[in-house]
């Protein structure tokens, strides 16, 4: 399943039924799980761990050293889960010592063409990053988040689960779960209601999230006051509790 023109280092480990396309290069200390397909002209550098049944398309660069001037060759790695689709020209870099040494991507994500995932980023599960969306270093991207094409995310930002960014958004603050943002700089534009419906959130939960969103963004309250007013809703609904905890723990402050 390895094309004769591919270069696979003897120190790489490939699981059963792995396909490596023409002119791809697999370096040492790379592990690729069973059933993963590597297209042509892909470069994978280690240390890097890739799970099962992924599809990595042509001209991707996976596991390369980070674009960080402080990086001095310390041990770091990239870990990718299962069933991800990584499209043409995407770049995913290893972590840095200052950031914990790990960049990680979960399961069932779609990273479209020319996406960039910088050092020390943490991507959850079932995320979609549309064409040319880019994460600076140390970004956290929650489950089911969707970043529209050409979305740019500043370093150290957290993007909450089930959130949505419009095309061309420039995000420099944390985006709470379930929230839609757009613009440069990105501003909130309501709940991601369509996403909540598609993922089977009950009418009751959607109503509670709308109420929490109004408290957070339309009541005129400061963060601590809004959190206090949301407390009962958070106690009654785990979904609101996720929103409440995110806002409470935000380090960069949330989009406004």
C-alpha cells in the first residue's frame, strides 16, 4: 500500500492497511494508525502520532517544527485522533516546550484546504475549519465548533463548543459556546440556533440557552453580575453550565 516513489523512514510505524501515495515523505518517530490514507506529496515529520482511518490529502505538511522563534529544538509532538479529513495544503505544527509540548487534534474533524493549526493548539471533536481558517499558537477549539473560511484566531484564544464564525472573522477574544460571531474584530451575533437544532438540542435546552445569552449579552450586566444571574439556569441545565463555566474561566475576556 506504499507507492514506490514514497519515502518512508525505517523508524516510522505504519498500521495495517495504511496507504501512502506517490512522492510522500514519512519521517522517523511517526506512527500512523490502521486504515489511514496518505495522499501524494504529503510530508509528515515526527514526533507525530496519527490515529485510525484518517484521510490526508496532497501537499499537506503535518508535524513540522513550530513557527515560534523561542522554539529551540526541545521535545514536542503532534497527536491526531481518528477519522479526520485533512484537505489539500493544510499545515499542522508540533507543540513547544513553553506550551506543554503538544499540539493535538481529536476525532471526526474536517480541516479544509489550506487550514493552518499552529503550535500548542488543542482541537476537539467534530470540528469544521473551512478553507484558509487559521489558528495562531495555543488556541483551544471546542467540539462541534465551525470556523468559516478565512477566519483568523489570535493566539491563546478559546473557541467554545458548538460556536460558529462567519467567513473572514478576526477573533482576538474568547468565543463562548453556542455563540455566532462575525466581523473584524469579531462580535457576537446571537446563538448558533441552526447548529443546536441539527445536533438535537431539545426545545427546552434551546430556550434556556437563549435566556442565558440574553443575560450575558443584552442585559447590560457586567461579567460577574451576569454569571450570578445565570447561576440557577446553569444548575438546571448542563448545557448552560458549560457556557457559565467558559465565561467564568475566560482568560482573555469574551467577545463583545
